[in-house]
């Protein structure tokens, strides 16, 4: 695409929710905000006038003028940029994305984003579903009924892409349930596969759920059964933490059928929406994950000097000859590998994926924002 843009400017349209991710990949391309801005630069040449040029989401009248008057053509781009484009650009932008303001939704800002959206509409029922291990690029083709209002946007894992770190960023401090309580969501239902008393992370994730409002489950059907057979009053908050793809990437004897698991997760989301949506109330559902998964594809092994139990990161600063990015988190310093072509140790025979590194697959998770207007 860049070769074409260096010859002649082109026009395209991108979904608003995907522009932050596209901005990373288009950082070397000049994207004028308007026809007037482009004319000003062309009439008074600056460095930008020699760059590859792409007009993004211009008003229809300006787009038509560029096409008719100058003969510029349109290019069709996918909703999300290709994985290889993101992996090429992400390492140089990672630190800035973690600290600077951008159009990209950060995982550490997710609680505030949810609060802003919920406080504006105050739905009768609010659901927060967290899946352990799910990449944006694994769900890009998921489809939901047209009667639902669904937006899928990239969420950037602005830190170490591991479960303990990602889950804590997702829940926030003070936790999401605390913030929602202030908005009147006093009725709460929590569902977890783990006991609070036996799992420190679960205790953090459900810290403000009274015992009577927290349910340990062993199957997903238990969640559906309770939601379908409970009269959910207005201002009810439901939080569900369940396995995603993490469980099959770390310890699975045979190669997992990833597509089948993804299909089941997609179905489970639809079942949750239908279960809470049957009440004819206004419902808002947010679905996301703590980190993505980099699937095994015979990556090159490039060990850390200090050794590591993880294939993608080590708890130490990188040496001068190590390709990695340093991340400071929770009082410790980590070095994470970048891209999708390298791991730090040989794959275990029951290991089919990795996380903890910095890549399109590990560092971007989906945020599905689903609204049912019930009435």
C-alpha cells in the first residue's frame, strides 16, 4: 500500500474505534485532517508534502472533490491493520503508547472508560465478562445479531501481558464494582471458577462482592441457569471471570482445536446476552480479556542471558545484546520480547502458545461493547 501512496495520494475510510491502532501503522504516512490542510502544505511545500499521503475519513464533499479534481483513488483497508504491520511498528511506539494520550484505548484506562459510558446511559443491567487469554486478532471475524448494537474496539495491554497484571488493570483500583456502586448498582452477582479463599487474584477481582453475591461455578451452564432464573432488578451489576484460551495454550497434551474453542466462546457470549436480555430491560455488556496469545509457529529460540521459565519475558533488565523492551511494573523490572518470531526457550511438549511479550497477538485484546435496548 505504501508504494501506491508514494506515487499518488489515496483516500480511505476507517471505523472510529480502530483508528488508534491504525495510527501506529500509519506513523510514517501523512494523513491530512482536511482538504484545506493538504492544500496549505502543497501550496507552501514542507517536509510532509513529500511523504506518502493518505486521506482518512474525510467528509464526503471533500472526498469527491479530491477524486474528481485530482484523480485520487480510494483504497479499501481491513477493519484492523494486518498483524505483520502492527508487529513492525509496535516496538518503537510501545513506551509512548503506555504513557501518552492517544486514540487507543489502554487497558489501565478501561474502568474509567466503562464508568463514563455507563454513567451516561445508566442501563438497567450491566455485565462485565473477562476471559482469561483472548487476542483481538482471534475474534476479528466474530458476528452478532444485527438487532444488537455491538462495537468491537482494540484495547492495548499497556504493561506486561500476563494474567496477574492484566486482571488487576482490568478491575482497577478502586475496583469497578466500587465505582458502579456509587452509580446505584447495589445489586451484584459475581461468578468465578476459583474460590476467593484459595486464590489471591480471585480475592482481588471480587474484593467488594459480599459472600451472598459471589458464586463459585464449575461449568458455564451454572452461570446461564442462575441468570435465566433470577429476577434481575434495575441497577444490577454482573461480573463474570472465566477461562478463555489461556488454559489450552499452557498445558494441553494434544494440539488444541482453537477454532472450535473460539466458536464456543462466541456462542457463550451470545447466550449471556440472551439470558440477561430476556428481561426486556436496557442491558450493557462489556467483554474483554487480560492478555492475548501468541500461538506457536516454530519460532526461533533466543535465550535470555539470565535464563527464564517464561518463553516471552524475564524478570530482569535486558542486556545490551538482547532484543527486548524493559517494563517497570509492581516494583519489579521485566524484559519482554517483541514481535512474533522469537521465544526465549524451547517449547514444552504440552505448550501451544505464549504470552508476556509485546506483539499484536499478545498486546491487543478486544473490548466488545454490546447494548440491548430491551423496551
